[in-house]
């Protein structure tokens, strides 16, 4: 009999995309009046990667694998630089993007002070649970990244994760109420791909922790969707600023890959002990 271990990636992809795309398809069809019943836009579709990871890990490693997966939420030991990047890297990226924007456009961006500090943690908690990070990171960095790193160098594993991450989001372009509604798939891909390498750096620097990528993802979503719009106002949607921000992310990813190139291009974990 063929070992189910060989089919972990396929099981993950089928479960992840089947769960999320199935729910999102029902929501989109419902919005267009193509169903005899109503399916409201809901956050549940974001848990497709988590569902896929749980199914795939149980398929390949049974209960022991699931226990190992969830124990990685408790791995908090990492260097100060890793924690700073996870918590505040997105703020630094926006600050640099604004500086570049001022240089290339000749316009001095006006920014209002953010005043909702008392509610920011509440927003972050909500976003953590139902805004994408928890549902996605159990899949992307909980299963897919380490699974691929046992078979290829982290750089190439990141390329695959980035493509899967972008593809998984595609239906949201047509879903009313989704953050990606109406967004260019190419523009979204140009943001996600460099972020994938940044996540890989944090993931490996934290020795496979799920906590640090979860903090990074929550920080990115909270700052991007809660802090930036009121602070920058209409400028938050400016195409030039978006390109500057994208450029900053690519520059950050290139610097991290270059500085950690021996780890990024090392052999698979099973061979090189990453």
C-alpha cells in the first residue's frame, strides 16, 4: 500500500482550496442572486488553510503530528530583531514608503495622528481570530512552508508558498465585503510575493514558531486596515504610494534574502538540518 505521507501536499491543497473556494463561491453566487437561498459574506472562508493543514497533518502523521503542529504556537523565543520586525516592520515599511513617495512625487504627505490607541488591541484581537492571520498561518507556515522545506531550499519553498497564497485569494476579488474586492490580482501578487520571503525569514529565524508569523500577519492586517486609512485619508488609496510601498517590501525581502542567503539557499531541512 502506498504511504499516505507521500500525498500530504495534495491533501492540503484539495482541503484548503475546496473549503475556502467552495464557501466563497456560494457567497459570490448568493450576492448575484443565483442561488435559491442566501449565503452572507462571512469570515469562515479564511480558515481554509487551517482546515487544510489539520487534515493534511492528520493524514500524514495522525495525532502526534497535530500535537506537534499546535505546540509550535508556544515557541516564543526569538531574537529581539525578529520580534521587532514582526511587531513593527509594517509601520517602518509605510514610513519608508511615505518618504519615497515624497521624493518621487514632489508631494509632502500629510498624515493625521492616530487617536484610537485604547481600541487598537481589540481591533488586533478581532483581526487575529477572524481577519485572516489565524486561519491562514496554520496552513501557510504551519504546514506548507515546513513541508516544502523538507524537499527544497527555503527560497524555492517561499516561491511556491507565495504562488499558492496569491491563488488562494483570487475569488475574493469578486466577493463584496472582502478586503481584496476589485483589486488587481497582479498588484496583489506583487505585494504578497515579497511578504512571503519576509514571513519565511521570521519563521526560520524563530525556529519554526507559529507565534511569530501570527504576530507579523496580525500586525500587517491591523496597521493596513485599521491604522493607515484614518491616518493617511485619501492618500491611502494613492496609486503612487501603493507602488512605493510595494517597492519597499521588495527591497526589504531582497535584503533579508541576501543577508540570510546561506540559509535561504541551503538544502532541504531533511538534508541540511534547517
